[in-house]
């Protein structure tokens, strides 16, 4: 993957994160977030992916605590820009590395 492609992937995931944060806020305002599970949009770099994932609140909070960690569907991990650090039934918590990490963190 080229540097610019990796850069694009990082940007796309950062944009999806912004959308998912609004989704989580909406859920919390509805049920107070008491269920402990959140349905979010897959944050992978694949164009047109709109897979919905059910993720435990604790995992979501861990991802949100880092600028370079994202939640993607199993099988949507792009090994050249990220690696899985935690796995669930239908999701993988990934950490970006290299150029994708820099762009996701807003450093470029
Ligand atoms: Zn995906």
C-alpha cells in the first residue's frame, strides 16, 4: 500500500470514528448506556463498508482512549496498516502503525 493510500485509510477511519461517537451519544441519551453493548459502524478502511458491529462498552472505551485504535469487523483488518490487539465475536480492536497511525492521529 502506498503512503497516500495508507494516509487515506487513516483519514477514513478517523471520519468513521466521529460518526460512531455521535451514534454512541445518541444511544446513551436513549437508554443511559445501561445495556453495556453498542452497535457501531465498522471503522475499517474498505470503501463502502457499512458493516454493523455489536461491541462491549469497555472495548469501545479502550479504542476511544487511543488515537490510533479502531474497531473493525473480523476479516477487515489490513495487515499493512494495522494489527489486531483484541478480538471479539464479530469485531477486532486494531492499532494502526506507520503512516496510517500518523494520519489517524491528525499528525499529517
Ligand atoms: Zn469494514
